[in-house]
C-alpha cells in the first residue's frame, strides 16, 4: 500500500519549510511519497534532490501555490499513485 506524507509549509518562514521538507524526504522509502504544499516553487529544495536520490513533479496554480510530489527514484508504485491522484500522466522531472 502506498502512503502519502502531506506537508503544508505555506505559513512557515524560511528556513523552516526547507528543514521540514528535508526531514520528511529523509523518511521516504519505497511506497511512500511526499506531497509538499508551498506558496511558491521551492527553489532551495529542488537542486538538493539529485543527491537525495529523488524524483519530483510540480503543479503550480496561477496564484503561485505549488504542490510538489517527491518520491525515491525507481519507486514506480509511488509514481503511479501520484498519477492516479492528480488524474493524469505526469511528465516526471528527474532531479538528476
């Protein structure tokens, strides 16, 4: 069974969103992905993902609110669960 870890950092001030996201990513394993809700694209986080062996996909609305889905590279179960949640195939962004 796939587990989503939901982390809403919209009301946090830096560097707390980055710290919380990195802690949540550290706990990811196969079948577990992170849905990070942010008030903007998390520019400080994205460059770190290659070293963490993670892939990601971002959906931002016109107001700048972003949902960032992060999972371990090679975890196809989580990737498929994210696609089912968002209701369409995603163009995966590999962090590497």
